[in-house]
C-alpha cells in the first residue's frame, strides 16, 4: 500500500467535514460512547458509496448531471435540516446525561445519512481510488476493497478521536448555558457553510 494513498486519505479524512463536525457535536452533547457511535455511523455511511462504485452506480452519478444534482441538493437540504436541529435545545446538541436506545438510534441514523447524502464520497470512489490500483493488478476488485477498508478504518479512528476529545471537554461546556448556546450557533453555522460548499460542488 503506497504512502501516497495513506497520506492523501489522511488529509481527506482529517479535513473538517460533515462527519467530523457531527461526531464532535455528539461528543459534546452526549459523551464519549455517543461520539464513538457517531463515528461508527459516519463510517457505515461510506458503505453505500463503495457498493455504488462497485456496481457502477457511482459512475452513473458522476456522468449524469441530473442524478448528481438530485443527490447533491438532497444533501444540502439535509445539512440545512441538521443546522436547524442543532439550534434547537432538543436537537442534535441536546445535552443528555445518558443516551437511551431511542437517542442512540437517532445518532446512528443521522450519522449514516450525513455521509450517504454526500456525492463527493461517490466521486472519491470513482475518480480517486482507482488511481491507486495498477492497470496490471491481478485482482482489482480485491484491491479496491482493501483500499476502501483502510479508508473506512482511518475514518472511524480519526472521527472517534475527534469525538472523544470533544467528550473530554464536555463538562466544561454543558455546565455553562451561555457557552452551550454559542456552541449551538457555531455548529449550526458550520452545517450551513458545509451545505453551501456542497451546493457549489461540481461533478
């Protein structure tokens, strides 16, 4: 496995994005276990993009302007919804001493949707990943699965680190209503900014 692939994947994963922000929000509002669950959910949301790439659906998305626009604006709409939910006291940043089954399921669903509705991931698997598969590769499918597995593992580990760090700072944040209100506005603004960036994304 090339060092170029590892370094490029690290940059892509570590760069602030919807999944990282969502995981950090989960850590701040619900604690360490919730942040790890959010990291897992965001990683799980990568799987449909991998399956789409393997079956050719991602190539169709990349080639079809209409399909790309539909997925893109669905993602934009969901990020705006996440921004609205973040501003509400019972939304994404709802402070909970202990997450129950219903809130845990909500963390998973939101985390999966955050990445499913991100067409850039499909483009990643169509345009970026194949560059690291040699033309004379004996088993290109197995190689793609291997590289995808590494990318997903990096996603989970880095997001979990982000979330656990946020969870460690949780007591300093949730005990101060003014700070929590500021955090809600900050995260909501981040989701809006990411939505705007996605809206400007070209194929």
